[in-house]
C-alpha cells in the first residue's frame, strides 16, 4: 500500500514519517513515490520526476529563483529504525537513521513546498537520490548533466545538517598518490636492494611540517589541510620493499581551482612521482549577494565556512552561489545513535519560511 505523507502535520511528526520510510541508497523509490504523490496535490507546483529524484517548481515570474535541495537517501540502517522521540542532556531529540542526514531537512523542504503558495521569489525544490554513494551516481549530478535547465537559479540552499546555522560554500578536496620506488632484496641482505619505504621519510617530513593556510573568501575564513591518509608498501616480512605509496588528501579553500590545488601539491613534492586520483572543486559562498544577505538576516548566529565537501559545489559548478543550512549536528551524521534536536527542526522551518515569505 502506498505511503502517504501529510504536510498538514507538525514538521517533527512529518520528519518521523519520512525517516520511517526505508531509503538506503539505491532503495529510494518508495520515498520518492511518496514525495511525488504529496507534491502533485498542489496546483501551484510543477512536479517533475527524474528517476528517483523529484523536482517541484513554482512559476510566478518573480524575476529571481532560488533552489532548495536535499537528498532522500541514507546510509545503511543499524538497528536504528523506526525513529523515536527521546531526551538527551535535557534536550528533546528525534532518534533514528536519517534524522540528521538529512531527513529533517527534507521534511522542512516538503512542508514549505506545499504551504508556500505565494513566495517572494520563484522556488525550485529538489529532492534527490544517491548522495551517500559513488559520486557518479549522485542524483543532483545526474540532473545537472541531463537536465541542467531544472537547476537554473540565482542562489541555492542545501539543507545538509549544519546545526541550524549557515555554513557558506565548501572547501575543495583532492587525493593524490606519492609513489616511491626501490629494489627488492632479502631482508637479511638489505644492501643488495633499495628500500622504497625508507624513502617515504622525506615526503612524510614535508607533510608533518606543512603549515595550512587560512584564506578569506567572500567574508568567511576557510582552513586548509593537507594530510597523509593511507600508506602501503611491502609484500612480506623478510623482503625489502621495492615500492611504497603515500596517499594524501588536500582540502583547499574555494578561492582555488582543483588544477591550482594540484599545481601546489606538485610544487610541494617536486622530484617525487605524484598521481592525482580524485578531485572535486570547492564552492564560493556568495554571501555578498542580496539573496544571501536576506537569508542570513533570518537565521540566528554568524555564518561559518564549510570545511568539508558537500553538494553545494555542484551548484557552484553551474554558476550558482550556495550555502548549507539544515537541522542536525553534522558530527551525528551516520552515527548509530543519530539524533536531531527538535528545536533545530523548528528553527530551520521558521527561518526558511520567513525568508521565502
């Protein structure tokens, strides 16, 4: 029997209903069906289905369009469904898989999409699939490739958990392998070989002494970081290794492109073989825009930079400045005891409603 989502419910009750619809990545169809059926009841919205993503748009010719987006999939369930109301440290919480990442934000989106019949800007609401898995499967990325016209807008808000405060843009990320070579030998006669693993001391020393920059972008200060995250070498306990690989991860401020970040790494590790294995551009926050300033005015607290990478970067690639704003402590995302503070759900609903009204 189809699940029915009722946007007349309190936003916390709606969050609970959405959380209790199983939607681990690649199993989003039931929730997508429920969201599509719910939104299709409202004549002020044009509803479009794109695989297991649902897009709903107003068409009021306002002259400005904002995009409010959130993913509907979760990481695997670990005995943390159905959701339930609990109290932790004197705070009322909704506990369960997806409560933080990011069905509380999705519930806020769904309720406002249904209720904001006459917003002050045109709005595109995006509920997308496959965010928690390989980037190539990401529903927002798929829409940007196949139907970019559905993502046209002047400003975007991604309802990722941010403890109900604005986190602008995001750092870019780059992973690279530093490859070291030597010559195999028996460990009883190491002078017959050349130890590739010992050569790792120099690049590891460069990493240990690296001083990350703090860079101001659009009024926010982004902290960069560069770290060794993996290392592999050797085939046996009595063989001098002829190969060693150090994997490094560079989180770079959104004033740099991925190619500029790569050039910086190549200069830093000059003389070593370096292969980039993965990279993603960062996103500028665009806080100087009138839309962003109006949004910040409706939220509590000062905006902060997003140090991790999020899908705001996909909007940035389309030329759309974007911020992260949603209920839930991001440190609780994917945790077995995932739980969102109820007050943050109400705060996000209130702020977004006031901004869009």
